[in-house]
């Protein structure tokens, strides 16, 4: 149809402006630290605290005491306050990363020595639970625990070549089985869709420190959260052309039961550091021992998390590291955030028992809008042990940010009585006076304040940027992170598209409605997006570039409220 009129007439055009703007891919928080179990140096997304517990454990015993890592307390607080996804990265002591190995179990066949072998999904001596006198009279494992597991073949049919397998918790018994996973209708025939390795998975994930990436080995992704298939006595074409089981293969089908060791796993080398040696926990952490690890044990994972294409997060928590004792790691985390441009780092300035001057001195050595510092330490109730424990502020700041985002928006201030309350905190390390809060805020340290009748509250939202600008506030930095994240995702779809007006209009049709929605939700006073012939000249186009300019006026928060009370004489009239 012609798009212009040559002779008099009417031209009806269609201009579809009803496109629904897609929402950006949301990124949650990330946390790096030691855990009871779980993948070592492999960042893993969890979507609930129960998911976290299944993968990374909860508490552990050392000596006669029960402990939780800061990582666990932070994860629980984050999800209980509305957090959606958490990228968890487990670190261990340097020796553990190389000394520990996987535990394995040999599942015998009806006559064959091995039907298949299972291997613990993660390294660690805690998965070893077998021995010469391993099973008690009730079928319990002497070395079974809530943090390890056992196997059992529940059914086996040599006629069809299928069987069922369950993974049980290591501390259960015959009468009260605790089934973690069930896999039915499995086969040893690699040509079948129910082939055991295909159903359960056989991949191994390890950090390659030379090239700084996670390398995969194996053919099938892991569907189990506890085990993978290490070896299979394959039975290809188990049934002959008439549908009858081949005699050569029937003896390979596993026998029903859990073997002579009650379905236990063995062979993992190394020591279980949480239980085999004392560690400095809670308020006792130091530069020499912070929950059993050193600052240098974080180096690999901080380097890995710099990969923005692979790992998305908008908030980074490092509870257990302080700027005073682990300056190198904090510097790396902040440098990553500045390079990525999509996350804020929460920093604890000093260890427990430090002075206000110590805290402000640490802030004086930093100058960035991609990090925020909070002080002092706080006492909270460990949700798993029930104990009152002292933790650095960063342990609970993920929960504060999650609540802020649910109650308001990411560009609202995660501070104050409405959105900065720390309901699970019993007390702060010290009650700050107005003068204390003034000193901290002037030094860009956000105070954890205590108010009568209100409790413990985050009472500041400054970044560590020294120069006064909009970006010296957390809410504005997070606004920019949100905007850049969405607009970058839109822009990614335009790479290698034709550099024409149609492409530019496509960009504008997505970005403008989004910014309008942010403005309506109190994130912006005003904005303007320019992507047209004025900034995409012929010279720019010839260099294969597409240029856009986004002008924004971010909203500010009311942090300093002045109220003038004017006392008037009797008979005076009030001004209108």
C-alpha cells in the first residue's frame, strides 16, 4: 500500500503503540562465605531458605557447641524479609579445597560386583559415613548425620531391566526412613530415556583457577541435589528383539536393599574442618581466622564473580570480612562492582569491640558510590540454634534491602523506621547517641541506631563516595543500577540489528514506557531519552555505532527535616 497521497484522497495508517513492555530480568543478592556443606567454589542460586538448607546445610557441631555460619543467618534473614533469589558461593580453607574429595558408594548387581556407582555431589569428609561396624540394630548408621545421606534400591525387575532408587538422610533408620529423593523406573541401558545417568545426572563442576571459570565434565546435568552417577555397568539393548531380557545382562540389575553397609558412602579424604578443629566464630573472628577461613580463601570466588555475563546480582554480602582485617578482598569486591556497574557492596568496617573512631577511619580510606558501610555489630537470634549471637551488620542488611524493595522500590532508601527496621535484632553492640550518629554519618558510615519503643533501625543511607552528588546516596545508586540493568538488556537485543530509524524507534518504544513507570513510582522527577539523527550521524553509523543518551533527574530522600514551631501571643491571627 502506498504511504503517500499523490492525488486527493484519504490515507489510513496504522501505528501500533500497544506493545507490552517486558519487565527486566531481576537479579537478587549474592553472598560469599563458608557453609556447612554444598558445592565448593561453584556459585549456586537458591530460591528459598529451605532450598539453601538442602544444598548448604544449617548448623554444625564443634567440640560441644553448635554453630551457624554468618552465611546461613544472612540467607534466612534475606528470605524471611521477601528476598527472591540468592546467589550463594561457598568458600573453604585453602587446604580443604585441594585435600577434600567426593564420597562414593558401590551398588552391587544381582550377580555382578557392580551395577553402578554413586558419588556425592560435593566434596567433604562429612559425606563419609561407612565403616566395618557401620549399621546399628535399627538400621541407623553410626556415622550418619543430618548433613550426609545413604542409598537404597527399593524395587528391581530383571524382566524389564528397571529398578527404583531412593536417597535417604544419613541419620534416619529402618523404621523411620527420611527420604530425600526418589528415582523410579531407572535403567542401565544407555539407549533408553530412563538411563540412570540421564535421569540422575553425572556432571562434575570444578573451578578452573588458571582460566577463572567453572568447567563441566560428564554428559548429563545433575537432577539430584545429593549424588551423581560416577560409573555404570551398561546393559545396551537390555531386551532382545522379542522383548525378552538378555541373560548376559540380568545379573547386572541391582539387588533390592542398601548393601552391607546400610547404603553408606565412603572414601572421601581430608578432614571435616567444621567439626575437627576449633574456629573463631561470631564476635571472635579475626584476620587470622574468620569462621575457619582466611581472607585469601575468598580471592578465587571474588575473581569469578567479576564475570557479569555469567553471574547477575545487585547486592553483594561478605559477612565475616571486615575492611580493617581484609582490605584486599574488600578492594577487589568494590573494584568488581565499579567495573560491572550493577551491584552495591555492603561493607563491615571493623571487628566486634572496635571503637567509633576505628569505624570512621576505615570509611576514610574508601571513595566509591558502589559500596555502603554500616556499623556497629548487632545481636540477633540464630534461627537454627536458637542462641543469641553477635553478627556484623552486613549479615542482616540483605534482609533490610529485601524488605525495602518489597515494601517500596529499589530506589527508595533502605533506612528509617518504615523500611530500615531490624525486627530480628535484640540489641546493637552499643547505643549510639545523636553525636555518635553525626560523627558516623559525616564519615559516610551508616549508623545502626537504637530508639526507645522502636528498636534497632538502620539510620543512614550514604555510599562511600566522598564528593557530594546524587550518587552519594544508596537509593540513587540503586536507581542507576536498576535503570542500567533494564536498558542494557534492551540494548543487548539490538546488537547486530540494522542501524536504522526503525531500530532506534524500537529502542525508544521500550525504554520510554519503562522510565515513565519509574517516574510514576517516585524514582524520577523527569527524564529524556535521545536516540535519533542528532546523535547518530552518518559518521557514527559508518563506525557501526548506535548512540543513545538518557537524561534523568533522580528523586531525593528527605533526610533532614526542619520544623519551625512559632509561639504567638494571645489574640494573634495565624498566617494563611
